[in-house]
C-alpha cells in the first residue's frame, strides 16, 4: 500500500523527506509530491494533476496532506481510489470552498491572533514565530530552493462532494498557525471527528517526524 504525501503552501516534496524515510523503514511505499506552487499559471486542478502524475499506477492507498494540501487532497481521492485520508494541521475545505474564502469562513486569523495574545507572542505574522519556531536549524539547512507560493490557486473552488468517513486529522499540540482549539473545532464541525493530538507546531513533518509517522501508521494500521 502506498502513502501519497501532499505538501502545504510552498509545495515542496522536501517537506516530507524525514517522514518518507521513516515510512520506508516501516515497510511502506511513500510518494512525496512536488507541487507547482511557485508557478502563477497553475491552479488547484494543476496541483491535483501533479499528485496523479507522481502517484503513477498507485491506487487504493492512503492520501496524506499537510495544511493547504488538504485542498489538493480532496480533488484526488476518487481518482486514486484512496482507502484512507490523513490531514495534518489542515486547511480542511468544505465542498466548493476556495482557499481564499476558507480564512474568513473558519475564523482562522482571529483564532491565531487570540491564541498569540494568550500565549504572549506577537500577533503580527512572521514565519519564525508561527511556522519555524520548533524546527531544528539543521533540518532547515537542508531545504531545497523554491520560489514563494503563488496566489493563483487561492481563487479556485475545491470541487468535491464530501470527505470520506476514513478521514483522520492529526493536530500539533503546539501549532501557533492553526491553534489546537481552532483545529479541534474545525474537525468537529467539518468532519464530525476529533483530531489525534501529537507534540509539535505547524510543520510537524520537519519538527516531529517520529511522532507524525507513528500517528500516520497508527491511523492506518487496520487497512
């Protein structure tokens, strides 16, 4: 069974490199997808095609998606005949929603600011505070160069019918970008499920690869 791993904003397959190594060590096939995220001509349908191209003949596997990658995951589940879905600190879309509308629909920015005020760090967004605060410097040093995330796909509606019952959310207990209480509310509202909580911030595949891999395998062990 193959695990198809979709990155979030930025689209780097590199994001999953520590997890793919651990999945492989556990005897699983792992396919990390590179998305054309820095290409202003590419939208969500192109991201979905990139996933299908990377997956090749792999079918009836597990789709794993991080953050904004949930919008792409929703578009490929039927084509990949996915038997399970694992969303990691996700921007979980509703059918027909655009990534741009998601922020206002869910109150994500307000939740992030409120949590920052409670925790005592700046409410103004910066990557160091909200995304990289728990990622080891030696891991960041291995990052592959890539341009910034294009705004192009944010206007594309996510055209799918519903999330399958076999959808699991994994939430970082220390996520500052999508705080835990916000993720719990979103998962209950949109998936009627409680997330699996593990230590770590928003970039779990880089900061907590052991814990994340264990959670992914646990969520799919019965398949």
